């Protein structure tokens, strides 16, 4: 089968010549194709073809980054259809069929990261994707940040679509590709930018240079002469869209604007059986116009589409927009500007910056099939623009001047407009920023570095809000056992808008002596009253707080009726630093057997993703980091990863729950890695205890004590860099102990716990200022543990002196791994994530469970 035949079998349509070029040749850096000509199909189907043919350009992950969440479902649905149609070809070629993962506000697929050895198409918004690529993922567990960071930077092709709406996301994407090229990745990764209006100068960021001196040469894909001979291409590129200005205009302090524009729209729509689309610049104005249309009750279905709705409301409204036929009037915001596959017969749009108008015009007579199509623009007074952003009056002034010279808004007329985009100075993520972000340790207050300025232009940053009822009349704080928010509950709200809402809510809280806004502290594992707002934050509101109306979305009204809560999905508990959810299992599993299971899974996983070959050799420079040594380090880390579970504190936590009626372990088979119950005690004597730190310290002590013969026979023991790598991989396998080791406020100090001797306790009297961190005390004695290879570790005294600064410290060794020019942050994150996935898989498939087995799952 050749590529054109494959394309037809997958999409049901014959490819345009440019689509064939994309499938048969290497991809360009820029793809400059007019709207409506199948760019998404061109890229996705080409990727599927390259997978099936074993092309070096076919990375395991295709990351499709979009500026608006309204585009995500549309793209993901189309991709699923194409993948399903391609299944016979892929299976015949022996290629795994890709999965599709969705990452957008209100809908986050958290399962894709468990299968790095399987092809996956990840479709998401720039907020969720770029924040993850910066190791500060919005709307996800902080402890999974390093996994997403790893998979998005290694063996991944990024596709940035509708870049004209991405703002600073374009520069950030360019910088991240430059960092991948300079710092190295575990497998090849690249980027493709798609837009008919993108200026390549926006991509020439400070680090996108060769050796800091020569600009990179860009390759561009465009329509060729053969494309322009296609009838469908001609129809779309020459479509006529008569342009006029509305008599209704937005004036400053005009209270009748929504009513007047609604009347104008209804009059223009008449008895049309097509779509009339009304695009305005602010959500609040869209809501007012929608309410006015409801009062007029025209003979058409009405819908309101904007980004400030919960998932169910949004789906119901978007279904009207995407029906494809019938009499409809849809009011929308900028959420409709990007490539949503709709074609209105009549388009009303408020005055907006020229690039935004060009995109809006593309939603009218999109296929060039309507003889009665028309575009009407609504002028916005300069004072109104100043009072009602998001656009600057100067940008509107420039656009108004261009519109006044036109009578048509079709592609030919717009192509003749001489428009030079204004120069914009935006924040640029630098190498120093990326390296600092590699460390995911929160500060002492549980806060993190803010990446919002690199993700989206400042005025567009959001928080995620959800509503829950109080569990009782006198509730002082939500229950710690309350399930975490699920996708269907979340509503995105602009940070500035929410701060204004919070100011009003605070007054009400003081007056009524209630607390209605909360956040979860992942360090302390407890609810805290909301104090300050930052982008990407997840905020729980009491339903009495208001702020939302079904069918309308976020209103910010604190005195309206209570909000209807969304029905709960599968209950996923909130997560805290000291939780060991992966240990909560329906069956008891001996520690030695679990170590064997995880080592087995690690061997299979590294064999699948770190295969020998040209791409592997190009990605791993050799020497200390040769492919074989790297694979050995991962397997060794897997063998040792849970040795610290032999610690008395951990075993006590497993056994404590049996006192409340849970199934006790069989006699004489400990120490245990997994407990036969789902509710493990959070702590017994030591708060914040982390078994993986004890495991890493045990490895360091053992590896430093082996004899010379063992050193010469094993590189992972004999070489300092590899020993340090194994220690790091062991410590990092839950994402909670990585670059730094430090104690946590509220942690149990030595001599404050119960008992002073015994397994897991200090071997000798503690000094006046003892070292302790994450529940481990300097001098703790780890009991004997049998490793899967038959090695029996004697009792090991744990040494925390490495948490001090200076030569040989944990921090120094971890930073040396991160900054090693032949390893670097992307490869290091990749290796730590392989160990984590092996742990999940080994936990899900225990070879020798003891007791009942009903539903064993992976980790968090």
C-alpha cells in the first residue's frame, strides 16, 4: 500500500498533494496552510503511516498542542476515528495501535503516562501541556510532574497548531526545543509549528541558535501549484464573504448594548435554516447577549460557547454549535477563533485585533459553499475598549482602519491586506529556569516556582474551581477523606476575575462566620483556607459560595443561588507527601518478591524503550552512560527501590491497620512490601516517613562498603557517577525525594518518637542537634533484607550526613547528574520515570501474592 491509498483508507478522502508530501518525506519546521484544508489530518495520518513503516521520524508520542480547549475534543475525536481505521494496517505491520489521551481544563487523562513503551497521541491545551513540559503540571498530582516532564521531552514530536493564539507559548515551545537539542534526550524529539500567520521571527528565540552565533535555517511546508489546481482548494481559498459594519456599536457605559445587538442578530437571522455566529470579546458580554436572545425567543436553537463552563454544560452548548445543520444562533467568545470545524452563513463579530478577526472570518462560509454568506463587524468605542479589555485600544484602532478599506472578508481579500504585527516583548524561559524547575521540592510553605508567565500571556492565566457541599452544618474544614476533584467538576476562571470574586466572598465569610474557599496542602496532607491565588491552582468552593450558573457558566456572583454540585465520579483520594497509596493493596506481598517483580518489569521496559540501534546510539553518547550501563542502572535501582520498607516505621504502618479489623498478614513471611488492605495508617511514630529515602541511603552505604573485586565486576558499584545515579533513581521512584533532602515542618524529631531502640531506631544516642529528614533519623538501623539475586543484606546503619551541604553531599551528586553534559535533565527524568513505571507494573502483577487478590492496581 502506498501513502495516498493509506490516507484514503483512513480518512475516506483523497489527499491533497501537500498532504502526500508530508506523509512521504521529512516534516518541515513550519506548515503554512490556509484554514479548512486538513492540516490536522495531514499530520496525524502521516504520523500513523510513519509508525507503520518504521520511519525514524515516527516518535512514540505525538503531542498535539492547541490554544483552546474547544479544539481538543474535536481533534481527539477525529484522531480516534483515524486510528481505528488505520488499525488493520498497523497490526499487519506489527505496530502497537496508538492510544489517545486528552489533557484540557476539566478533562485530564492521567493514565497515558503508565505506558511509555506504547505509541500515544496526546491532545491538550497549551496550559496543561506546557506547564507539564516545565515540570509544574497544572491540574495534576505534583508527584507525577517528573513523569510527564520525561515523556513530553523524550521520544516525542510536538505539534503547535493555531499558534497565532498561543502568545508566549510559541516562544516557550521554541526554547524547549532548543533545550532538547542542546541538552540531549533519551530518544529523538522535535517540533512542528502550524499556522498561516506565524512570523518565523517569533521562533528565533535566544537559545534557538547554533553555538550562539548562527541562526537556524527553517524549512517551510506550503501549498504548491498542484494543490492550487484542486477544486476544493480553489473553492475555499476564493470564497466570497461580503463585509459590512453594524449600526449597533459598543459604547462606554452602554447598558442597552446586549439587548440592541441581540435584536440586530435576530433580525439578520430571520427564518434562516443555517448557523448565525456571534463572536464577542468577553465572557460576561457573551452571557448578557445570550440572556437577551433567550428573552426574544427566536425560531432557532440558542447556545452559548465560552471557556468558563464545567464540562457537562460545555458539551451541551457545543453540541448545538457542531450539529452541522438547522436554524441556530450561537454566541461565543475567543474560544471559537481557532480551527473549530464550523461554517456559519452569517457572522457577527466585535472589533478585535487584526489576527483575531482573520481567524473569526474563517468561521464564515468556511467551505465556500454558501451564496448568501456575510460578515458583520461591530465597532467598539475606544473608551469602551479601555473599560472592557482584553484588547488594547491601539490594536482595535489598527484593525478598524483595515476593516474600513474592505468590502469582503474572503481569503483573497484578506491576503491582500498589508498588516505588520506589532513587536511584543514576552518573557522567555532560559536554561537556568529549566534547570531550577527540574527540582520539584516545594518550599517550606508548600509553594512552587510560578511558570504561568511562560505558559500563556499574563492576562489569560487561570485557576481551576469546583464546588462541593459541606459534609455537616458545623463543618470547619472539608474532610481529609473527601475524594479529589474530578474532571467534570472543574471550571476554569481567570486569576484576576477570581481574585475579585474572592474579595467579595471574604466579606460574606466574615459576616456569616463561615469558611467557603479551601485548598489542599500536599505537604501537610490537610485542607487550608484559601490565602492568595496563583495560576494553575485547584480551589474547592462550598456550594453556598455561588459564582456559577448552570447553562451560563462562571458569573462571579457571590449572592446568587447555591451552585448545583456535579455528581461524583470514581472516588480518588487526596494525596499527601507521607501517603503510600501504592502500598495499599488487597493482598499481602513479601518484600523480596516485590523487589523481584519490579526488577523483572524494569528489565522488560528498558529493553523495549532503550533498544540498541541508530537512534539509541545517537541519543546516548556512550562512556559512563552507554546504553548497557544505563539499562543496568535502571535494573539495579528497581532491585533496591523498596529495601527501605524493612524499616520499623513502615512495617508498623502496615500492621497498624490490622488492629481495626483488616486482614492480618500470614505469620512468619515478613518483611512486607504490600499490605492486605486498602487503608494504611498514615504514620505511627514518625510523620512524613519516606521509605524510598531509607532505600537510597541503604544503597549508598552498601555500595560504598563492597570490596574491590565487586567494584571491578560491576560498573554500577565501581563508578561514582553510576552509584550516584542508582541512588537518585531509588530515591525518586515516588516523585517525593529527588534533588534535595530536607526535613519538613511538623516532622517528628529524634527522641520525640515512641521508643529509643529496636529495628529502625537509632543505633546509638542521638547528638544534641541530630540529622533527620522525611521520617528517617541519622543512625537508624535497617533490618536484614534478602534481595532477589540471593544477596542478603545485613543490618545497615543509615547515614544522613549527605543531607549537609558540601563535597559528597546528596545535593552535589544530584546536581552533577542533572548538569552532566552527557546525561542532563531530560535523560535523567526519563530514567527515573522508567523505574517508577516498573514499580507500578510490578505492583499490579505480583508473582507471589499472599492472601486474596481481587483488584491490584498501579501507583500515583
